[in-house]
C-alpha cells in the first residue's frame, strides 16, 4: 500500500515537473525562436508573461490548499489519446495567440485594449489545456471544485488588474526615474524621457519603452493576492500585526524587484540588445518574481505565525 502511494506521489511530481518545464521554459523559448526566425515582433505594450505569473500562482495555491490529499494520491495510467487531443488543442491555441499577438504589428495594424485582453485569455487557455494534457481529465474531475473555485478567484483578480492598470503611467514613471538614476552611475550616455508620452529609457542606441507591463503592477497585484490567500488559509495561526507589517515590506520589495528587472534589462541591452528584448525580456520578470516570492515567505513566514 505504501509503495503504491509513493509511486502515485512520484508520478504526480513527474507530471508537475513536465508541466512546469513546458509552460515556463519550452513554450516561451519556442515562441521567442519563431518570432526571431520569422522577424515578427511582439506588439508594443503587451507581454504574455503575466500569464506565467497567473499559472504559477494558481499551481502554488492549489498545492497549498490540497497538500494533504495530494500526498496520498494513487497512481493512475496516462490516457495517451486524451493527452494527444489536448496537446493538439494547446498547439492550436498557441498558434492563435501567436497570430493575434505578433502578426498585426507586422502589417501595421495597432493592437487595441480588447486585443490585449484576448491575447491574455488565449494564452491562459493554452496553459489550461496543457495542464489537462499532462494530468488528464480523471485528475481534473477529482479536484474540480478546488480548481473551479481558484479559476473564479483568478478571473476576478485578472479583471481587477485590468482596472488597476489604468494608473500604470504613475508606476512606470517612478520606475523610469529610479532606474535612470541607477544606470547613469555607470553609463554616462544614458537618457530618459518622462512626461511626453510613454516613459522611455536609453543607453546609447538601445532604447526601451517602460509601458504598462513594465510598471510593476502585475507583480504587486500577484504578491498581494498570494500573501492574502496564504494568510486566509492559516488565519488562526497568523499574527495579524506582524502580517500587516510584512505585507507592506513585501509590497515594497516586489516593487524593488520590478526596478531590478528594468535595470538588468537596460544593462544587458547595452551589450546584447536582441537577447535583452527577446528571451531576457520575456522571462526575467517571472524568474525574479518566483525567486523573490519564495525567498520572502521562506524567511518571514515562521516569524509571522503565532508562537
């Protein structure tokens, strides 16, 4: 019996590792390589990587709330036909995403607000179908209530972010000014522009627009949501005053991480502009956020709990 449980947990961990590798590494790399090979560019202000934040947070909270039953999960066979069908659906959705997010700019067609929302929905739908392909429907049925509840919460959260983004210019301008101060210490040829359209930063010939995805709103919203959900889950064990203090510290740290991302983007771009605006631009944000979030809770959570 114990051996079966161990195999079931080991199988689940393997599936999770495959899902993470595909969604966080392989898919972004493939999209980046295709865009480089075809010469197509991602539309100005839109960045699909916030969907990685959502999927990471979704997975993290799901495991947190179901950790007891997941430890006891039993081994089940992979339905290869079912997986093949959902892999095909994932590939189809990613193709649609690529067409919507990249093609319009290449033909001079501007992306409007509805188009940005649509690209987010299509990409996240691809991540969902990929999850079904890896874990299969039997697993989804077993945890349907938990998954459905989280999906509703995250849908509301996503809608809230779209509303909060209306104030992105304030945050982008602040990040631009702070980052300019930092890069000007080592790059005398750095420049910035704030107040005349979108904020911009430049080092020599390398220039970037600090638009809405670079404003830090996504990471602030994600951090606050994860922090509050974890506090709610362990509400009786949490010291409320300490939690409030750490929440403010954590939000400030999350904003600093956003500044660090832009700073590194500029420094890397000064020497390797194509890499900086390609793979680095797409992945640096979520990597820094994951490292920061896990590190923050690893060191602060024990202190936040009641003694």
